[in-house]
């Protein structure tokens, strides 16, 4: 009894102290304590982002107007000028040189743009064509198996893309690969197709080597959209599905007229994200083909990497980076517009 | 009356049929999906002479652990060192990114100060710029700071994650102000409010975002490839490609090395899978 009274008394005292303290600080020190906290937190943020975010952005943009190599010492400011001369818009002008005798780096840039767009526009429909039915199937499987299948198809997302690339190169290996092994046993005769290295293999205008890396990329990337679609399917209200069931719709009709329209915003958003990330593909292609055969799988990021870090053409590579940025940025603008649209059901 | 009774029965039957039909798609799809993985695992247990056989065998005829023994004793390939490099970079980045994201997310959600909107818009704008676009100046900066071929080179420039700040600002907005004021009444300093209340309230989101950050860092390839060109500072993904380029004719060894690089952490990720999936569906992050 006395103990709880004592506790109550100390509690009251503490609260009183606290309130008094607050009033005191509100009048005298609270504001300045908060100001100090904000100041000591925001100052390093601004300095840090200025140096590690804004500065590289501006520097990268500036480099696009120079012929720059880190090997040459150049002018006093960031090595620009001097042996690394200012060339104005020449890098961008060169990009528009479509003559057959254009310099190699220009022709390779054109190839990279085309390959990147081809890659992205093939990935997107293939991805949706696999993930949507798969998500619906997993969602309608038995409860106990749902989690298993979801994890199973999601696992490749967690693996390092380098490991995935190496693993797929064992599948495509011309002599010891799984794919040729299967074809040999089906065919009865030895099959030795060089899936990722023979430039004469073309299917409907698309190089087989590109299709090979697309399959490996899809294999790893499917899980992302899959889990997003499963989550979206789960958020469709049961009442809507029940109403449809009462009307006796079939599974396909349920998907076509109920799930698909309601998934539309999710599909649009994942399409944009899939597009952006496939514009930036690098790991799988660099490991599996290094852009070959004969630049058939050369994508923009590989072009930038090779120019900047293997051939020391950093000015040109920066100009290509600006183009990559504009591509990603324009798709991002579409994304923000989609996000701003309000969806309701 | 008749139809009313018949209807639920029919729907249930129809549903059941649907339920089994989905396995006609799911089971073959699973088998195809796991095939490359199984191929690599089987290959890692084959002998050198069996791997050279044409046409290749599927199941190992002679099951051997020699490849793994060779990898573990290869002096050219101190796997422990590369695991350590990868772990240091990934863990350091998780800790600092969680700290800055939660602190600045909270700051932008709950405080007003001059220039707040400008800074926040700048952070949002940087989210639209892919990292790869600034990798050339990023490399030049590290070169001038003498941070190339140092693990610090992958840690120091990675302290701020724009998306993390954005995410934790959204989460912080939902924390009631009364809770923060109550702590202040009790005499807590501003940093103490952050440490004891904000961090606690953001706990589950921090765990999820931390898993994603760890995974991205652990699997990163392009940026470490540029910054770390000396063997002893390299991370696992770079070492794996280096090793398989060195031993293109010994697939049994490179397969065993791949398994040893991919599998242990994949195993950890399987347990964390629920959180990672939650993080991805929550944020749409890629």
C-alpha cells in the first residue's frame, strides 16, 4: 500500500518535473535543442550529397563534352582541358553519323542502342506472358503448396546474377552443355550447336545468342513480378470473386473479366519497372557473351563499360551514359504519371 | 429451391477441378526452372574425365567430392578471404544505410527547417538517375581519394540511399506526434527520441529494407568490378567469374566453385525470403 503510494508520488513528481522542464525548454532551450539537432544532422547530409551525388552528376555531364582519358593529365580543373580537349557537342554529333564508314565506336553505339531496345521489348511481353498465368496458378493452388511454389520461383531473384550467368553457360556449352545433351539424346546424332557464340544463328531476325541471354535473364528476373502479381491478386476483395462465382463464371472468365482488369494498374507499374531494369542489363551478358558474337549481344551498359574502363574513352562513354539516362528518365516520367493516376475498385 | 441448393455444390466441384488443373502448369514449369540448377550440382560431383565426355551424362556415374576438396585447398582461391570481403562491404552498407535512411526519413517527416523541400526534392530526383550513369565520375573521385582497391571505396560513397530516405519518411509520417512529445516531456534528447522511439517503431520495416540492402550489396557486380581490380580485395561475384575464366576446360571445378559461392547465402536468404518478398511487394523496388 505504502509502496504504491510512494511510486505514485515519485511518478507525479517526475511528471511535474518533466512538464516543468518542457515548459522551461520550450521557452528557453527546446527550440534551440531541436534546431541544433536538425542542424547537426542536415549539414553532413547536404555536404555528403553535394560531394557524392550532385558533383558526380555534374562532372559526368561535363565529361560528355570533352575527349577525356584518366591516363592523360590534362588541365588544372579535374583534368579537363589541355590534353583532354573540350569538343563541344561533337560526341553527340558523332552519334548521329549513320554512314557505313562511321568510326567503330559510333557503329558500336548504334548496335548497342538497337540491342538494348530489342532486349527490353522482348523481355517485357515474355515476362508478362509467363508471370501472369504463373501467378494466377500459384494463387489458385492449395494453401499449403502456395508458399512453396512462390518461394521456388522466387529463389533465382536472390542468387547473384553472375552465378546465374555461369550456371546458364553450362546449359549452353557447345560440347558439354545440357541443352545439346538433351538434343543429342532426342536426335540420336551428336548436336554441337554453339548457342552463345555462333553469329550465323538467327531466329526471326533475332540472334540466337541474344535469345539465349534473354532466357537466362528471364529465368532470374521472373520472381520479382511474380510476387508482386501474387500480392495484387490476393488484394482483390473476396466479395467480387464470390459474386462472379454466383454467376457461374469459369476460371478463364474469372481471370479475363475480373482479375485482369483489376490488375491493370499493377501490370502497368511492373511493366515500367521491368523496362527500366532491362535497359540497364549488364551482369548476365558480360559474363555469358561479353557482348559477342560479333557484338550481337552488345548492350548500352556494356558499351559504356568497355569504352570507359577498357579503352579509356571516358568522354565518349559519358556521352553514351547521358543517352542511357535520357532513356531511363523518359520511362520514369511515364511511371510517375501512372503513379499519380488514382485507381479504385 | 432446387437451383439454390445445386449452385454451391456445382461451384465447389468446378473449383476443385480448377485446383488440380493448375498443377498441370505448375509442376512442369517447376521442373524446367530447376533443371539448370540440378545440372550444375550434378556436374560438381562428376570426375574430370566424366565431365569431358561427349555427349555429356546427366547423373554422375561416379560420385566424387574431390572437386570440392580441390577448391577448398586451392591456394589461388582463398574463398574465406573473399567471403570476408563480401561480408564486410555488405554488412557495413546495411548498417550505415539503415541508420541514415531512418534518421533522415524521420527528419523529413517530422521536422520543419529551411531548405527542407528543396533537399527532399533533390533526393527524390536522384532516384530517377541510375547509378551506372555516374559510375565514371564516381570512379574518378575514388581514384583521387586513393580509395580504389580498398573495401572503403565501396562503403564510403554508399552511405545515403535516396530510396531508403523516401521509404522511411513515409513510415515515419504514421508515427503519432503524441508519442514523440511524451518522450520529450520525459526529458529525452532529440537523438534519444530517434533512438528509442523512431528506431523501435520502424523496426519491422528496417529489418525488411536491411535484407534487401544486404542482398543487393552481396550480389553486386559492375561497381565492385570497376573499383576492385586487385585480387585480394575482390568480392565473391568477381572472383567467381575470374575463376571460371581461368578454368574454362575444367567445368567440374568451376561448377563446384559456383555451388560454393551461390549455395550458402542462398540458404540464408531462403529463411529471410518472407521479409524480402514483403519488401519487394511493399516498395516495388528492383
